[in-house]
């Protein structure tokens, strides 16, 4: 299985709280603790540690009656929906585990989901893979160049002018890197739609949603350019349909290099 964004932080949190009782654990079945670790690693950044989410793009899971339908959870984890990325690499057991966790964490009490139940639903799910990669020239070089000033004023205080997570302001805590090997590894397999939605609903940390949609996507173009990911002729736009069709990959495939 591939644990993507914020993997180090998620695994550290799982280890730290491994002995702490969690509300609903007694009803979550044998996969509950495994699901907790998967949630912390893959889902917590958007749906929040307390399950309150960042509505409307990332809905609250705590107290969400829709979670009574285990098939809904299994389908959305495997195939994704709108801002939520797909997780095609998670096994039936892992999806059952995270479903068991969210159905019984916080104040929820919907019961566990078995691996067999997840397998039955997964047999009916078709996943449409993104057809483009960030290495296919998805932004315009002038777009990235013009966004540098936005990045320096809005993002660099936490993430650093070198995009390495070392803050430019002394009173700010380090943020995750927005370029380089760590960034590409953590977001590998996710789409630009997921990155765009995460950025505009949670960043900057002191004032989420401060920028326009176009400015957020322009900053993403700047991030790509910083890693020498090649530009193209068309400007990257904040269109969820287009962004959902562009996958983040650590390096170009052989076909893209030709």
C-alpha cells in the first residue's frame, strides 16, 4: 500500500497515540486501530483529527449519518469524488479498516466493516485513471514566474522562500516542503485537484481562502516550476474536471521523457 501525503507525521501520530483509548474503539471491530493509522496518514489533513472536516469541500465525518452506508465509504475511498482523491492502492482489508474507524470514531456508532463486505462493494467499482501527468507541460512558464511574488508574500513565511519547509519568519513553525523529493513522494499518485482543494481550504494557515482560485492554482504552477517540471503552452486553470485528470508523479514515465 502507498501511504501518501503527510505520511511521516501520520505515522508519528499513530505511534504517539497507540495506547490512548479512542471513542468508539470498542465497536469498531478488529480493524479499528489499523484504520486509525490509515486515516491519520491519508485523511486527517482534510477531514481533521476531530472529524469536523473543512466544509463544504471536505465534509465532517463526526456525526455524519451518511456513514451508516458502508458501501458509500468503500466506493468513495476506492474511486474518489470531486475534491477527494481516489486510493486505488488500498486493499480491501485497508479500506474496511478505515471505514470501520470513521464509522466508530468520535461520537459515531455505526459498527465495523469486514474485509468481505468491502470486497463485495469493490467488485462493482470502476476507477477512471487520470490521463495526464504533471510532467506533460500542464502550466505556462509566465504563469509560474508571475506567481512567485504571491508565493513569497503568502506562503514563504511558513514554507520558506526555497519551498523546503524552513519558514522565513522566525515566529512561524516549519511547514511541509512544497517542492523537492519529499513533496513529490508525499503527493505521488494524487491529483492536482486534491492539491488545489487542500491548498484553498486550509492555506495560508492564518487565513485559509485568502487568495482567489486562480491565485491558488498559479502558486501550484510556481511550485511545479521550482522542481524543473517542464512548462507547456497553456495556462493551468482552476477547473476541477481538468485538475482531476492530472496526476502528481515523482518522475516522468519513459514515454513522457521522449
